[in-house]
C-alpha cells in the first residue's frame, strides 16, 4: 500500500511507498530519494546531484554532478569510471573546446590511443612500444618527443637509440671537403666544461659539471671557413614564440604561467620570439672522427716514410 505524508506551509512533502522507500522534499529545498531505508540520491538547493553520498566533496564514496558542469566519482577500490565501446575500434571519449572537437581517446587494434584531431600527433600504447600517430594513422619519422622549449630532462634506457642508416634512403653520399675538415679540426678544440644555470639556481654548489661544446662557437668555426652551420644536421637552431599570462588554480588563486607556440602564425599579438641553439652530438662526433681518421692517416704515412730511411 502506498502511503504519503504531506505537510503544507512549506514544511515537508514526503511520498512513502512501503515505509523504507520514499521521496522527500524538506524545508532546506533538498530533494532526497531513499530505498531500502537508505538515502540513494540527493538534489541540493543549488541543483547539485549527489548519488550515494550527502556531502559535496571529492572524498566520500559516491558520485556528484555539479551545476557548474563538472563531476566526480569516488570509489574505494577499482576503476571509478568505465566506458565501453562494443565495436572493434574507434573513439571512446571525445574532447571539445568551444564546441569544436580537438581530440579523443580511442580503441585502436585493441590498444589505447590518445590522439588530436587533424594532422597532429598522438600515441598508441602497444604491447612492446609507444607508437607515434599523426593524421589518424601510424607515423614514421614525423613526430618528435618534446621540442626546443619543451624538453625532457633525462632518458633512462637499457640500450642506445637506433638511428636509420640505410643506404637506400640516402643520397649525395660524399667524403668531407678540405674546408669541412678544417672546421672539424677547430671544433675538436672547442670542448669545454660547464654547469647549467638552471641547475645552479636549484642546487647551488651541488650542481654537477658537464662537458660539451658551445653552439655559437661551432657556428663561428663554420663561418670562418666560409660554410653555413645551418646546412649541417649537427648544428640546430629552434625558434618559438611565448607570452606571459595568468590562470586561476583549484584554490581560486591567480598564478603566473607562460604560453608557448611553435609557429609565428599561431602566436597572438605581443608574443616574444625566442631562439635556442643546439648540437646533435652523434653527428658532431662522427664529423670529428672523420677529421681524426684523416689526421691519423697522415701521421702514419709520415712515420712510414721516416722508418723507410
């Protein structure tokens, strides 16, 4: 038998089905749904929906849906949110900005794929590798790991990287010219020790000493021999644009930040152009090795000539 309690004058409305299953609206403008003697759902005065909990927080087990557009799911064990796509592959979560799709999480070949829309990068988590994606398919040699103003710190690996060196993919294969070997001779004398400014600022005297060359000095060595360093892969120059801004953190406080853009056409008015020079040490060392081989061959020839006298 269905029972209902109704109190007028803004006090309480209660619809009670069997004594422990009910819908209640109390004087605090809160809607409560009970089943089997326990509260299951609550809509507070602001319109927030709570399932399995009574407090608007991210700590108690249950779910909440805020009128502001966000939601949270709290569970003591196991995944808090499960999304299932029944077909073999395709989008599972689509992410939009200003109602325009910018990317999604996919199921691809039975693996997780995170990708951006259009001709942009993504990554698929395969059984034994992280496979780069671009424009919706596997990418071969077109996706970078980081960029000039977004570098990784260190790479910890068991084996060294593998660089493609297949003759069938190369052209203009030649020995170095005399001018290039003069540059290599100069560069071989440019190795120095140094410490990174960022490391000194963070660690003080504990910052470690590193060894290497200075990109500007390598550039000058090429220029002195009438060569352009930018035409050689061992020397790198990367430019981006950045602009200082602020954002509001989770505590409602304004915090400083810097936005960066890789292309000038993508940067807003007032952005500052920044350039950073770099060196590909693997190519630099092979460049110097060619000079050393030439030098050692010359020394051996002279020794042979002296020994023959």
